[in-house]
């Protein structure tokens, strides 16, 4: 079921389903809630799932000015306060993972546990396997066809507004996010960092994210890409549910977790 919520000047479309503790799914950049189709049934069987579409995405209209992860995190805080009504688990994919991290930094009281999938904490030139891929992206390029179709099918601003949104999103990817080791160490929500072994983000960058967080687990899915929730839905769902259920990780031969430092994170973040 979908509806709009007026959040600090952003008329935000969201959907809800299921029963239980609240869980917010944060989609990827230029995507819509449709991309969560493989996860929704399994997660809604255990949680009250909330799916907001961010500003200039899906059914949510664009706003004036540049697009930023910080503003999107602010929208997510407002959504948690006014729609969810309190703290929730967050699962963020790609850009949604960045927004989840920033939300946890801004309002730790509103974030219980997190899963971030294919997320980065530095801009594309510093985190992407092939950073020059952005040079080939324009609103009309073949690489943007999938996103153009999603936008045209849902946006209340109409398909003619697509170039304005796409251009600003590409600019955002080039320069954001700009988190550092201190920011990562300040995130206190227990976090599962998930990636495919052939993700857009380098494995080194993902490892730095994992090591930089105060309380994190790492899952690298073999034979998977940045689209791992679509490629390995059952495996992804199982790991999400296991992590959200909580409990300490107990291993027979702990190293990082044997005597974790208080700061920064549990290791060095590049």
C-alpha cells in the first residue's frame, strides 16, 4: 500500500507491508521500490517493512538545488520520526547504504541495526573499481537506459525532467560522500556490510568500510555483482534476517573481535 508523507518540504512516496518491528528499506540511486521486489515478501514475513522513495526518485518529486546524500539522510530522519514513529532497522543498497550510514551518524537514537549493500563512504573516483565509467554516463547514454525507464514510469515530474535529475545525480556521485575514519568509527549501530565479489566498489574500499565501523560484520558474496539482492535473493534475505535478529558473533579463533579497540573502528580505515 502506498501513500505520500509531507516531510519538511519533500512530498515523499512510501509503501508499507508486513507486521512486527519496523524495518526501512532504502533503494539504490535512480532506482525505485520495485528493485526490492525479491526481498519484500521474505522480510515482510518478519517485520513491518517501510519503503520510502527519496527526493527525485520514483514517485517522489524533485526539489530545487543540488542533490546530496546529507539532505537525503535528513529526509530519512524525518521519515523515521513522522511515519515510522521511532527507531527502526535500516537496510540500504548502494546509495541507500550511504544514506543509512549518514542517518545513523546524524541520529543514532533512530537506528537499531543496519545492513549496507554495495555502499561506499568516499566518492566514486576513490571507491569505484572503474571510476572513469562516470565519464561515459549522460542522461541519454545507453548505460542509463534502465534508470530512464524507471524514472519515466513513476516520476510525477514527467519524463522530460529526467535530464535534470540524472545530471545532478552523476555530479553527486563524483563528489560525495566524503566520510572519513572518524565518521565511520562514530557509527554505533551494529552493521552488516555486504558486497558481491564483482561489485562496483573495490573490495579494498569495502574492507576499509567494514574495518572502520565500530561494530560490523562482512559478507562477500561469490559470483555476484552490485546487483547481488537480485542475483542471490534467498542468500541475501537469510543474511539480513540473521543480522537483524541480533546476538553476538562467537567464533573459535577471534582476532579483530578478541580485543576490539574503542576507536577508530576496529581497524584502520583508508
